[in-house]
C-alpha cells in the first residue's frame, strides 16, 4: 500500500481584492484505500481544496500527485475520468435512465457494451438497488436517498482508484443519512477506494474517515486519525470544533467486540437448576446467560427468579433484549446497558452466538486506551 | 380501465371530428368545394408555395435560432447575449403585418428586391426566430448547475456536456419555442401574398377583395388545416425526440 494521493503545499489565491488565500500551503498524504474527511467551518476552503484535485479549480502553486503522477501534467479530461466525483446535489442527468447515468464514464472510456452492461448491473447490486427494477427508470422517479446511491454508483463506474465526494449525504434527512453512511462504509470495505470526503459535519467526518483533515481559513490545522483528533486535539480551535462531548464521540470509534470481556457466565439450558445454583454461589453473580447446544443466546436466568418448580435451566430462562451484535458501536452498547436493568450487555455474533459481555467499566477501560 | 381509455380517445378525437365537420360544412355552404375543383392546378400550386414558405422559413428559424440561443449561453458571450436578448424581445413584439411591411420597405434599401418569395421568406424567418432564440437560451440556462458540475467533474468535454446534457435537458423548452414559432409562421404565411410571396393568401385576399366567400374559404380552410397538420407533426416529433425523463407530463412518481 503506497501513497495514492499527495498534496504538497497546494495554494489557491483568487485574484482580486486582498489576494486572499482560499487554500494556504495545504499538504497531506493519503495511503491507498483510505478515506480522508476534509472538515472545517464554512468558507474554510474545504470544497476548493477538493476541487483542485480534479482541476475543476486550478491551483495557484504547489503540487498534487496521484499515484506518482503530477496532476498538472495530465490531460484534464482524462484526469477527471479517472477520478470518481460525487456532489451534494447529486446531479444525475434527468434525460438519461439510471442505467445510462451509471454508464456515462464507461461510455466515455469507450468500453464495449457487454462490459458496460455487466458493470451497471454489478454497481446497482453493490448499492443495494435491484437492477431489474431501477435500470430503466429515470432519476425523477427515485427518492433522494436512492438518487444519491446512484450518484455513488455512477462515480465508481469507471473503476477510478480515487473518489472525491463533496458533502455527498448533506441533503439527505438524518435517518436515511446514517443508513447511507453505514452502507457506504460497507461498500468501501469491498471496493477499497482512496477517497477525499468533504463535509461540514464533524460527526460525519469522524465516522467516515480513516484520516480527518481539519481546515480553518484555508490552513491545515490538524491532520490525524479520528481517534487522535478526539483524544489529542492540537489546539483550542480543534477542541472547540470537535465539541465538549468529544469523549462521548470516541464511543463511535470502537466496536463492542473490542471492549467486551470474553468470560460471560453462560449456562446451557439443558443443565439442571442445581448446577445453576452452584454457579451463582461460585461466581457471586445475579444473572446467568442461557445458551443452547450451539452456544446461541436463549435468554437470561435470574438468581431471584428460580422458583421451586423448575428442575432445568430452560424452565427458568427469561427472554431478553439486552444483547447487541459485536460490530455495533460502543455508543449503542452504552445506551443498551442503560436501557436494561442487568448492568451489563450480552454480546453476540451474526448467528446470535454469545461472544462476551460488556459492562460500563469495560467501556471506561477502552476509552482510557 | 376500458371506460377510461374510451374517455381518453373521446377527448382526443372529439375536437378533431368537430373541426372536420365544421370545415366540411363551411366548404359546402359557401361553394368553396366547387371553386377548388375548378381551379385544382392553381390550388396545388398555392399549397406548394405555402408549404415552401412555411418549411423553409421554419428550417432556417430553427437552425439559426437554436444555434444563436446556444452560443448565447456560452460563458464568453455573456455581454453579447444580453444585447441580443434585448433585440429579440423588441423584435418579437412587432406584429406580423408589420414584419411583412418592413421587409417590403427595408430590403430595397440594402439593394434587394422587396417583392417575391425571398423577401417573404426573410420576413417569416425573422418573425419566427425570436421565440426559438429566447427559449433555447432560457432552456439551457435553466439546466441545473449541479448537473453541469457533475458532468464536467466526471470528465465530459464542453462539447459532450452541451450535446449529451444541456441540449437534451433543454429540449422541452426549445420545443415550446419551436411550436410558438410554427404558429407564428403558419399564421403569417398568408400575408406573404401581399408582397408577392405567393401561397394560399392569394385566394383569401382575392376572395375578400371580390367579396366572394367561396374563393376566400377555399383559401382560408386549407390554411387552417395546414396549421393543425404542423402542430400535430411537431407533437409527434417531440414524443420521439424528448427523453422521457425530462418530459413534463407522463412522469411516474416513485411509489
């Protein structure tokens, strides 16, 4: 994995009053497959910085290097065709069907038709839209979220190693937005593009980025991993910008799996009540986690709930919602812990097999690092 | 379902049927049928002249109008386009008869004949070009900046943006201008006779001058039919040319 994109002292000066530097000696390197979120208050030059990469805006001085090649020496049109571009207002072509929209760059690149058709099919599947249903439709007939997915699919159609995204989810309502963000991260896991992602929303920047590039008045303030930005903001401006709740924000950066303890008090439900009682006294616990033969969660056994009549654990097991998938964020985990009375959360995998359990102390430990 | 289709058919057919009935009645009432049959060869000559007037002036109006309207939207033309627009707007308010008279009076000044088919064509062309220029300009200007930014950012050349994005999206508006222009040309064409341009205006004005309704109707009715024919042809063209996604009607909303 080498450096895919490198900005070296890139500067943009708009001619006219005061020669204000919209972007001032911006430098950073991006590894292949990384997402760099560019964030900052409005007017900080983040969009300008991004648009200089595909030369929609010419830069005044400095160097931009993509995969070892100096951008200023490349043909503008060819350069742009090799970079995926997604904008906030999507900009789908209303006169073309969804299929035609996605096929634009492959057609410009003169791929042959079967290859284009196959690509369109695959991309629609990747962004979770049924090709048979959507291919022949027109942009007007789609919802905003669906349109943005097409926007992303269209940008990926030419197999660009690099993608530029200008507030791609900015115009989408919060619920769909979170959904699209998660979906996009899943897609990214498969396609591994190098992405420059502009946003004004620090939460989005932290969630989406492997690197966060924080700009102020055209100058780079901090370029670091989201974790680093949250734990060690470089100065008061960064600390202010990420917000007073930055420790809570870090909860989003960890999965439950990473923080949990792997020694949950599980008991197979075909065991007898005596075994359960022995366990209770041995480990001094209030609750046991009931599992079946495969180790999948069946429910919870409470110390106080074992009545005289029960002979086996399965008679005493109570159904519970106090569990989450190990891939969920610590923030969700914390919320679940507080939702239920057990004081802990059961962590399961995709097949509901019990992996571990999570207490607030574990979260504290993780945040300490 | 079936009653609905019948209703649609009824809605489309009724005006056509009524108009045809009215025209046939008018024709026979004034004896125009007899006059037409008696002068059949002249009738065909006039019809031919009329079609030439309409089609040729229309052709040039569309060609020049769309080209000019498009050029006006290019970035380097901003200043020039506001001037052209002002001229076009004033020009469009000149009445039909005025345009014909102007051609008659002005063309000799620049050394051309003011009489005959050519001045008539020039007059019709100038009269019809304005709405096409205007709508082409407005149509392209109204294409969303996001769409153009996306197209440019994806690596389309300026020419590709124009022909694959801007013009197709602007097409419904441009088509509106063309329809207005056609209505103007078809309506003005009979006046071409006044400056020796030929066409069905000959019978209309002759009929009026001789107070002979049969001659007048024999000219006027075909003029009306030609107008309807052109309108119909244009709507057919629109259906073929305008992509479904930018048509204003027939858009199925996402369910």
